[in-house]
């Protein structure tokens, strides 16, 4: 990509800048510009989406807890049977 990459608003896009030929401080400055550029593109979820995502995560965690509990119970019983506990 060329260094002349331009965004829709007409400004240069730091995500396409080359780091070749830059000093360590130039590379750090480029990194910071790229981070700020990416953070500007972040979309915050709406309240409804956030609540939906929370329920999905809690449901997944609950399913994984049940799965681990069942496996732990099964392996515990198996080891008790094998070792005569």
C-alpha cells in the first residue's frame, strides 16, 4: 500500500503508512496514530445488544459449568472404581 492512502473524509489513513525508514520514536508515533485510527472505527453496541450478549455469555458459562461438573463427577467415579476408593 502507498503512503498516500486517503480516508473518505480526505485525511491520510495512518493504518496504511509504512514504517520503513523510521526511527524508533517514529515507529512509536506511527503505532499510536494507528491505534487511535482503529479506536475511531469501534462501534459501541446498543443497550439491547449488550443485554443480549450478556445473556449469551452467561448461558454459555452455565452450559460449560454443567459439562465440567458432569465430566468431573464421571472421572471421579471412574478413578474411585479403578483405585478401589
